[in-house]
C-alpha cells in the first residue's frame, strides 16, 4: 500500500451506501412484489420430537384465496430431492439432511411441517391455522450432555448416542502429559451460551419462475449468492445454470443468511409448481424458531502452568450442541473450533476433543465468529483463573506467554499457522488507555481509576487477548472499464453492513487513478458476477478486495499499453499520474484515462491488443491471515441490584492495513455490541418439553443502544504477508473479544474465578449471596 | 404477522361506542398491546371498536386540585404536559419510561390501565397517585378508585362493555418513580411509585405502590406507615433513618400475600429481593424532584 497521503485507500472515506440505507430508499427482498406474487407461510411443529401420524389439509385447501397446501408427500412426488444438503465428510454418522417439510417425524419445535401458498399473507396465515396435524410424541432431549447419556432418546439411527462426530485437534495425550509435568494444574468448567442471530431483517425470498425459459430467479437475503445457488440447485435437483440468485440490500447476516434453510427452498419449489411468483418472509418468531442458533458449548479445560507463569499445556473437552438436523456444515463446525485455542500464547502442547451432539433443538451453525469466540473464551477465561491461582497479575501472565514478533510465521500446537503478529504493543496500549496499574509485588493485583469509586459498587477490570483466523477460500473480482471511462467493479462477496461499495471503490480508484464517483460496485447477482464465495468469516477485504485490486492492476497494465501505442511511446516510458497516462520526460504528451477507455473499444488499438478493457481475477490468499487485539473493560457492579455497568470499554485491534479506518471502527463497534449481548443478556432457552421460550425479541434480549457503553477504539498495524493488500479481517473481532473481557471484569468485581454467561442481575446476586 | 379478520368500527361519540361494545368485540385505543396480540393471533375478537380518535376522550385538564387526563391521551402528551409534571410528577415519570418513542406516541393512558400488565408502568403510578378512573357503560357512568381497579394479571374491575373515559388524579407535593428495565421486553421488571404531601416539612399522606414483582400493583402499607410523618430532611440525606431502612427491607414481605410475578429472565424471588432498592430510589426521586430513575442498564 502506498504511503502517499492523497490515496483514498487508508483514509476514512464516508460510506457511500449509507444515504440510501438511512433514508429508506434501499430495496430489500420483501420490498419486491411481482404482479403475480403469491404468499408462502409454514405450519410449524408445535412439538420438539414426535412422529407425524397425519396431516389434514382439506379445510385449508377449501379456504378462499388459498392456492396450494403442501406436505412432504407432495415434495416426494416431485423430481426434486427437497432435502437441504448436509456435509457428512467429517461426521461419524450419515444423518439425512434437513427435509424442506417434515417427512414423518419432527425433531425440533418450529420445524416446518406443511406449507401454505395463498393470495396474500392474511389468507396464507388463515390457511396455516386451518391445517391440523396429529402427532405422536417422543421423549425430548435438548441438553447435549443429557443427549449422550444411556437411555436418552435417539434422533437418528446412524448416531445411536446422538453424537454426530467426535473430533480431536492438536494432541490431547501430549497436552495431558505436559500438564502433568507442570508445577500446577488450573481447571475450569464453562458454558458458552446458546445464541440466535438477530439481524434486523429476517430471512426472506421471492422466487420467480420463467416457465418458457425454465429458469428460476430467487431474490433472497443472502450473504453468498453463488453459495445459495449451489444449495438451491442441490435441493431442487436443477443445474446451477437454471437458477439465478439475487441478493439485493440485505439487513445484516451474521452467518444465518449464509446457511440454507427451508424457506427459500420451499418458495423456489412452489414457484415452479404453480408457475407463479412466490414470496416468503420469515416473521421474527419463525426466524428464531428455525435458527440457525449458535454456540451452545459445554467445556472443561485444564491448563498446565509453571510457578513462573509459563504455560506448558492446554487440554480441552467440549460437548457442542448441533441441534435437530445437520444444516450444511453445521454439525461439522464444532470439530474445528479448537483451532484458535492457542490465542496469543506460545503453548507447547494443546489438545481438544469435541463431541458434536444432536438434540431436539433448532439446528446450530455459524454466527459472527463461528467457533473463534468459543475457543478464545476458553483460553482467556482459564488464563484469568491461572493468574488468580498463581497470584500473578493477569496482564503480566499474558505478557510472559505471548508469542514474540520474531517467531512468525508461528505454528501453534493446535495446527494454526499464524502469519504475523506483534501482540505486546496492543496489550500495552489497552492497559495504558484504561489506566491499568500493576503492583504485583505487594500482592495487589491491579487498580483502575473510575469515575466515582466510593459509590458502594464493586469495581472490576477485564482483559482479553485474542487472535482471529480470517479470509479463507477464493473470491472473484471483476474490473470493467466502459468506453466513457466509467468503471464497474464486481465481486462474489456480498455487503450487508460491511461497506464494500466504499472500500472496493477506494481500492480500485487508487489503482486506476480515477475518482471514486466513476466507480460502481456490484455484488449479489449470480448471473452477472463470476462464481464467488460470499461474505462471512471476515474474508471479504482479504479475498474480494485482493481480487478486485488484481483485476484493476491488469486493467491498468492494458490501459498503459493502449496509451503507449496512442502516444507512440514505449510502454516502460508511460506512467499513470493524476488520471492521465504521461510519457516520462515529456509532460505535454499525455492521454486521459477516459480517452484510453474509448480507444480500447474503438479504432486505433495496436494489432497485438484485443479490444476491451476489463479483467476477471479468481483470487485465493496464500494462507489465513490472523488478526488480533486486546480489549479491556472496567465494570461497576451494584450489590443491591446485581446491575452491571460497563464504565469503560477499550478495544485495541490489529487487522493489518486498513482500507477504511471508519469502517474498521464500525465493525469493532458492532462486534463488541454483539459480544456484550452474549456476555450480559442473550440466551436461547428451551423448556423441558423442548419448546423455544426465546421466540421473540420481547423474550430474547438483544442489547439496546442505551445498554451499551461508549466503545473506545484504537488500532495497531501489523500487515499480513499473505495477501497483496497486507490486510486482515476485522468483522468478528468484537464478538470474540467482548465475552471474555466482560466476564473477566465481572468475575474480578465479584472476586470469583468464573461466572457463566449471560451475566444476568439474578446470576450476579446469586454469586454475591454465596 | 397477519391478524385474523375483524370488523372495524369508529364510533363518533362515547354512547355510540358503548352501543357498539354491547354487540361484542374489543376497544381499540393506541393499539400498542391489542395489535400485537392480534398479529400473533392470540386473540380473535371479530370486532374492533376504535376509540382512539374520539376527541372527547383525549386531553389534559390541569386544575388546582388535580388533573383530569382523557383515556386516549398518549404517554407523550402526559410527559410533555407541564401540568402533569408539576401536579402529579409520579405519573409523568412513569409515562416517560414506557417503551420507546413510537410506543409513547401511540399508547394511551386508558389502554395502559385497562391492559393491567403486571409489568406496566402506569398501574403502580396510578395507584400511588390515588387516581380515580371514570368509566362509561350500558348502565351509565361510574367511578373506580385505583385501589379497586387492579384485580390480577391483565384483569381489572372493568366490565367488557365498559369504556374508560378519563382519569382524575389529585395533585401532590412530591412524587417519585423508579423502575428496573426488563432485560428483554423493556417493560418494568420491578417498579415503585411514591407519592406524598409535605406538611410542616414532614411526609404526609404517603402512598407507596409496587409493580412488576406481583401480578397486580399493590400498595406497600408498611413502607407508607413508616415514612408517614418523617421529616423530609431525614429522607434527603445520605442513607435513611434505621426504621425506614428496616421497613424498606421488609418491602418484599409485603408482597407475599399477593401472587408473586416472575419469569425466566428474573424470577419472582429475585424481583422481590430487588424491590427495596427501587422503593428507596423512588423515595429519593420524590425528594430530589427528578421524579424518576431507571436501573438495569449501563448508564
Ligand atoms: C414495543 C413495546 C414496548 C412497550 N413497553 C411498555 C412499557 O415499558 N411499559 C408499559 O407500561 N407498557 C409498555 N407497552 C405497552 C403499551 O404501553 C400499550 O400502549 C398499553 O399496554 C396499552 O395501551 P393502548 O392505548 O396501546 O391500548 P390498546 O392496545 O389499544 O388496548 C389494550 C387493551 O385495553 C383495552 N382498552 C383500551 N382502551 C380502553 C378504554 N378506554 N376502555 C376500556 N378498555 C380499553 C383494549 O380493549 C385492550 O384490551 C409496550 C408496547 C410495545 C409495543
């Protein structure tokens, strides 16, 4: 990245997309109403585990305005499999995928059992009420540990103990031996609470079928249009070429708009069946019932540590809930969660055994962080407990074990290859910002100044270091220059809050020397854009950004050749400066970028150049980029009420080079907000009969703006050597760092080793009473 | 979120509304509770009688001895009314904490009392403020003192064909409200409302009500008795006199004869435990004239 100050890249350019989004002029899936549209709604299972004895749809079918009522036999009679694909490669069993409508059994509360298509939403809902389903209940299990026990009800025959997969990462026996050798063993039991994605916009789809062309267009809430095209093709038994997926504006994703759920598949199937457009928008409750939910880990960990604080080994056993069906890779996901257990530390031996367990709950899958928050939470919590037991300051213990900058690339004991890092400066920056004062010698752990330390509240400070794996897989990036010099940039990623319209334009503007205004960024159309991967896992700037930059460089080279020909100069003598191609040493011999663009499509090209001025890149990074940082929080706990106030929250993040510091800051803010949500409020709860109690926003507490502190952000910059931009991802840092930071602070305030999330006032009061 | 089919009526005056109600259906006022129930298809009344735009039911009339508030007056109108803020600060403070700006601009005083949500803000405030509810029905008009209005969770002394027309609240010298926000719904998980006059610089005519921790708002007689006659100066300092502190600690016991209210976010016993802290805050708010405070969130 160039050091020149007039570069757009690296500067806090305001987000170009915001005006349309904030003034309500942006178009979302549900805004789309084709003239022939019918409306789809589901009958959802009232039971968590039951055989379906019969479904009576006759009354519903007779209702005025009801076009069709479907149950599994209708789908089974079609040429489409109608089963959402599951990746079973890393599983120890072969469970079936999730049927679009329940086949003969339901395995979680809210599972779609029948579908009603009607003239409008009112009729569809009337139809839903008129369908009656007879169930024969089975025993229910929602707890992943109980599901493994002898005598627990079984969900799938091929997994009699409900264990979908037992996976080992690192080397558990080596880790256990190292722990035995250590001066001390520190242990922790913890739960990572079950969460539900709460994007502002629920999932939605509008399926339009062109019978003449036999082509299906599905406009939907997708983070990954090409990914969804493939999944729909598999579920519907159609070639990918027969499906076009459009993702218009999407109101947040966080993972659950990358997965494949019954709604969009059913809408697409029904559109083909009745040959008219079908709209479907999940209600908030439907979205919550269906998931995907996330996290829900139970973990026991042991850390071997010497008296001087040196970490020797870390052994981790986790039981992870994967819900009632595998959804895509959802059941395999826990199997790789341990990849970040080394956090920022040189731990010579790490082992992690994970059991992914089916239960009668909504399927689980990735949610902002996807395994990373779970892993870092284990390590950062146990490091705090170790500090407490050893009487070593928490910051000092971390400092002593941090991997030093000269050890990179660093291979962790759990198989991650860290690209680059300089951990201590971020830690020091946080400590300084929050006023952390270490006095290890006199036994006082630390003290932090706060506004009014004498108000009777208990003060605590939390620190968490983390690493984050970012940017896997390939991505497509197109740069197309039009004859008038305007530029279209397209990528296979999808922006639903990430600001690609701004960042990609910044990157390409710098490469081509054109103003940002000349650049139009397109995403979200599987027909118009070459096959891409999508946006998740903090990958877009690394992969999509690099792809569009490489295409822009190719375009610039060709433009330079065209310019050289037109200027009758040698290519080496021509340079792009201030939007013009100039001949070195002859300042008046120049041709503008627009003129070159026109020439590329007109006459006057040299014979060895083809017409056109565009390039397509499929870029794949040279390996994972590991972002990192340290966050700290100061909390005040009111012993009378159990209230927790976050008095300060300081985030120091390092995502390598920053294309746009404002967007980086925004990503940290959003992530921290969600991390605080997990730490303090959010939890999806099922009752004993497997009914989801947290089935609306009045029951599932997503934090409100007034419940969040002012988030202070700072950064350090350690470029990644694994991509041409030197960037690392930043999308998930906050959800990773905030939970251990907040829990550490509250445990410190309460003077206990650990408290499980969410830190409700009632839980805080219980701890205080003990 | 599609409600079941219903017939919609917009009566031109109260008597037409009463006539319509006699034919069945439910009163629609601000719709901030009823519409959500309809959309979730938790209720299917068949008929809605919309009184929301009846001018005669809306408005605030502040006189020297008290304030009349029409049933369809919104929370926002109460909060914005200098008359309400000065004469019955407890009510303005409670109204200020209801939901969010959208809800406060649509939800109405009459609807809130008729809804009688255990976690509603206005019921304990109306109770502490000694409000009188004016009601019109097929048999004419009657009044219900707030002490007799609330019978249980979503249950009041109102008959189904009756309409709340207005609320009359006597002026008081000091009033304070404190509530703990419900972590999920934002309603009042625990609330306390305190009202008193100041005579010879001491508390007189104290009325203290609690909500959230019980199925219906109740008065805390023990707390009322203890603060009665206490010099206001004793309540203004740091820390209350011992016997008041003790009475506050027993506030939880006072709800024991009632049906405790709780949910999985905050059990009944937890709410009961929190009650003293919120009664204390309500008293403090009454004394310092700020009227209100909210707990349970990062300040
Ligand atoms: C997001 C959200 C947050 C909220 N938060 C809070 C909160 O924090 N605190 C709180 O107290 N409330 C809260 N509410 C509820 C809100 O205050 C409602 O406005 C109130 O409960 C009902 O008033 P309404 O005018 O909207 O009545 P409606 O919804 O129109 O009616 C409610 C009930 O009262 C009956 N009714 C209405 N008017 C009359 C009348 N004049 N006579 C007889 N019966 C009548 C109706 O038939 C119905 O049964 C919230 C609501 C929402 C949607």
